C-alpha cells in the first residue's frame, strides 16, 4: 500500500506544481519569469526543397525583396539550409508571410543558440 502511494505521489507531483503535458516544468529566469529561447537577433534559418544554390539565392532575394535582407549564406548543401541575416530584424512573422507564397520553402525558424550540457 505504501509503495502505491509513493508511486502515485511521484506521478502526481509535477501536475500539482503546475506542469502539464502541454506545458512542461521549466526553471524561471531572473525576476521569476520564464526565459524565452535564446536566438541570434536578425538571423533566421530557412530550409528549401532540393535546388541549386544559385536558384535558391535568387528565389530568396526575390521573395524577400521588400524586407531589409543583408546577407544569405548556405549553411548545409546536403539539406538545403540557408541562413538569412536582416538589419533591422523584421521578425519571424514578416519573413514567414513573405515566403509563404513559395512552395519551395519547407520551414523558417529563428537561428537559436544551443549550449552544451
């Protein structure tokens, strides 16, 4: 009986502390607020369908002509990932809106900073 209570308590403890499968527990940052993911300001990673780098550069330049695009760099030729650098940063939603008409664009994400544990 005691083992069952301990197991049930261990299972229910995260839910009692405000966690749920949709919102996992995380450590708060300074001031008690949850820290947003760290990213490189003004940089985004775009994955395109397989195409040559000249065609990809041309596609990105044409689709993003209305935004302050500073530079395009090929990050991975095998997976067709490109790093886009903007100055000033127009924001993720503006970039997604500009690229949504192109069926060759697979994904657009901020350039997140990763850290070794």
